[in-house]
C-alpha cells in the first residue's frame, strides 16, 4: 500500500451525535453525559461539585482530538466557555474563571512546564467545579509524566478508543463528504481506502484538499481528478 503523509486541513464540523462510534460507544456516552447546564445551575455562593474527569486514550488516529473538539463545540453552542490546551501550546496556561470545561490533548507529549500547568489546571478545576476531559496515546499508568499528574489523569473515567474498521471508516468518510456537498462514487471511495492510510485524520485531510481542488477546477470528484491533484502536488498515486 502506498502511503502519503497528509495534513488535517479544514476541521470537520460534525457533532458528537453524528460520530460513527464503532466500538467507542462507551466513550461517546460519557462525553454526551457531561452537561454545561449542570455547570450553569451551580450556585455562585457554593463551590459546585466537580464531575469525575474523563481520560481518553488510544493509538494515533483513533479520534481523540476530534472528540475533544466536538465536545467543545457542543458546550460552546450552549453558551459555555471552554479552555483547550495541547502539547502545541507553550506553558504557562492561565485559567479563566468563565470556563466550565477544560480540555487537555496530547498529554503523553507534555514537557515539564506543560505538566506543571496541567497539574495546576486540575487543582483549579476541582476548586471551581469545572468539568475536565483529557486525552493521550497511552493509559495513565504508562504516561511519561510526573506521578501527581498521572494520578489525577487516572482517578476518573479512563476510556480506551479503538480505530474504526473498514466499513465504519467508509461510513464516516461518506458522511463527512455528504455534509460538505461532495459526491463520492464507489470508485473514489475504494481508491481512497486502498491507496491511503485508513485513519480518519488523513482521509478527512485528503477530502479537504480534494474539495478545494474540485471547486477550483469546477470538476466533479473522480479518481482521475484525485490522481491529477496528487501529481501536481508531487505526491504518489
């Protein structure tokens, strides 16, 4: 199989309710159960009780970042303020009192300063009653982090994510294409799944690029158009 490194491109706008869950139904259920309404209902005079944190773990391209961003979109759509930090964000991280949800991504890649910042966020989230959801490639016990942060990441709900199988990946890509108004024939779909990495991050990134390319050339998405795009980019077919 020929493999081409692909960027994520434009972000999906799918919501939690639209996710093709595959074997990840339990993780989705926990995320959907978190409610910004409960955070809003807390008395300003009494510190609200913090929900147990959620930690999602799984290999690359199991949808961790996507789920965190979908969760953030859901809360923001209901008027909540959300803090989002990943290994790409240099520390220090400053907590905003208006937040009701804190998200931490790529925990396994945190450097020493980011670990200190994440630990501080855990303490402050508990004080303010914020919900906290984190994600990484390894379960908490195996994370290369300081002990006190590993302990906090592991004391709540720890949920493993599994990659989608071929039929689920096909359904997810087609669903995303439909939302963008892109018609993917069976030939195009088969070519995507047979010639490229089958993780959604790569496939959605390719779909983004193909969408822009087809619009700029005013042509329907076809296998020849895909090959032409890749040839112009200097990629492999």
